[in-house]
C-alpha cells in the first residue's frame, strides 16, 4: 500500500503556524523544506528565490509573502521581518564536483546574505542544507565562523533522506545554528533503517510503496490526467524504446551494451568503467536514487521505470521526493522537473522541523 499523501492547503498571507513560530525560507525553490515545517505546524511568513515558477509554486501552497529576485538586491532595500527560524539552501562555491574550476571567483558567497538575514531577523535557529561535498570544504569553515560572529553555535552532519522516511537515498549536508535556545538533539533520530543492517526501525521506504499503485501514464502534457496531472508520458523514438527494452530489471547502460551493442552510443562503448546508474532501472524494493532535475532523461541516471519501458514521470519523481499528490506545482514541464529535482525531500525537512520545534518549545512554555 502506498504511503499517505496528505493535503497541502493554502495559508493566509502573513499567518503564523499552529505553533506560533515565524519561518523565513531563503533560496526556497518550490518549498520542500517549507512543506516539512508546515507538516509540523510551522508556516513561512517570507520566501525568497530567483526562480519565478518556483516562487509561484511556493505561493500556491503556503501563501505568506514571497519575493522573486536577487536576494542581495532585496536585502539592500527591504526591512527584514522578525522570525524564529530561517531555513534554506544557498548555492555555495568552491566545493561542488560540478564546479571544480571556480577558484578565484570573487563574487560574494550567497550564504553571506543568508546568514545576514538570519541575524537581522533575530532568528533563534537557522537550518542550512547543501550537497554532501560541503561537509569537508573550506567554505563550511567560513560559514561556521561567520555564524559564530552573529552569535550562533553550529553543528553539521551529512544526513541521508532515506533514514527519515523519504523513499530516496539522497545525502545532504545540514548545518544547524542556534542562539539563546536549547542545544539541538542533532542529528535527529532516524525514523527508518537500512534493511539488513540490524536496525529495529521500519525499513527504508521503497519505490514500490510510492509508485506501484499508479496506472500507466496517459498523454504527454501537463493536465492530461486529473487530478494526478503530472503523471504524463513522453514521445520516445522507436530507437529509444528499443534501448529501454534491452535493459533488464535492475539493469543499466552496461546491460544495454551487452544486449544491444548496435543501440549503444559510441561514447558509452569507449567508456568501459564508471556511470553504473546511467540508463538504469530503478529497483522496486529499494529507495530511489537521488532525483535530479533531468530525471525524465534516462541517459542522466537510474531513471527508467522498474519494469515499464519508459522513464519515470513527473508525478512519480514528485512522490519519490516525498511530495504529496495534493501539492500544486506551477510552470511548464521543464520548470516543474527543476523544482522537483532541486527540492529538499519534505520527510527529511519534517524530521529537522520536529527537532527545531523541540528546541523552541521549552522557551515558549516558560515565557
């Protein structure tokens, strides 16, 4: 049986959540982190991102004030609202595996306005997320030093979203900063455990649990099927379909090369090692691999359906990220794929939100 997909409701602009805590979401994207906090009774009062489609998605699902544009330009003229919590994933430089040549880039790192807003909002807690590579970077030392200048103590850990109920093995660096509140119980205690590792927790959620109940996709455009309006297909060529059929259950590009060498791109034939997820099928009884922004292109990763001859759909990708079906995305197909792939899995965000609420609640009870 598929996990429950709770409804996401709109919020009145400026309304605080059930807990009464005020949240600012920076570099918010579609709102994967906001959704996790929403599920724990905390609502955003401000979200900022430079992706217009993502900002509209955030507005549709949460309400509150949203701003589309450059965060530094906003900071120069805006009055930063008061908040208890600041969350978000500022792009960082100097450590990304995809940006190895950016040494000497003199632009202000975007975590600097993030921390400035956390400070000026008088937030008691911030939660920053980014790629796993941040954890061992010199940039992390700079982030923690600047946070200390603002009075924040910090802790950092790489967390796997699968350990917190997301059906996806996505590893992210999480930085928690706090001042004037209880020390965090960080990292949060996992809610799920890797099968076969002796854990007494429920096992990791699987692809089967999340998407097996979906019918075959219909149409090729958004809105082809209601209400699951993201469960649409593509229009692959006959050659592409033949390639899909050559990949067995759990297989990848190496199986394609063995089973149909005439269909294998020359660049893959020449590259005899690495890239074992390329053109791979998801496994039914494991979590998904990391869902990225081009999940609809199987040449980019293990994004073929477990047994159907097609890539996964936008709806399937959203479920594998942990978004409920009721969550409304704005934009065209590419916009929405980017929002899904860039998001923080909401179940991971919810686990962090529970920790944050525990940190703040003793203050509220004693006030």
